[in-house]
């Protein structure tokens, strides 16, 4: 028995060659952009790894901050492109993305404050 409730989506393509070229160009751009950002992140990890080069406190904080910002931008771009949030209205995008960025910034703040507190406690106890 043949089902009549299954829609064959491949037969429902209504774009011409020009639109297909535009779609492929967007896919290539997204792939190249995400690859470049990932290569930069990996290179940062290789070049400024703690085992290889001794970086002072402010320099290391800058490296970590750049890495976190690149990662957040990459995540936002993935959500905007692959989850089609970029096709929505600006107000809806802001309603979805801004709370996540605030939450991530809060987590980073807590991470930095609490990690220095634990370091201070260990130093006071003589464990360091």
C-alpha cells in the first residue's frame, strides 16, 4: 500500500541555477569563515600554550579573552546561519542572543572571581 501523507521534498525544489549558485556561494563562505576562526583558535592554543611560552598574568588574560570572544562569535554565527536565526527580525534575534551573551559573560565573571578566590585561599592555607 502506498502512503499518500509523505511529501517528497526533492520534487518540490523551485530554484533556478542563479539561486543555486547563490546558495553554494553562501555555503562556501560559511565554511571558509568558520574554518579560519577555528584555525586561529587552534593556532593560539599551540603558540601560547602554557607549556611552551611563559606569559605574564595580563597577557594570559588577554589570550583567554580573545579565545572566548572568538568562540562566542563563532557560536553566534553558527546559530544565525544553520538555525536560520539570521533570517528572522532583528528584535527576535536580540531577544534570543542577548540573554545568552549576558549569561556567558556572567559565567566568565564568576569563573574569574571564584578562581582567584580559591587561589587566595590556597595561598593563605600554605598549599601553594
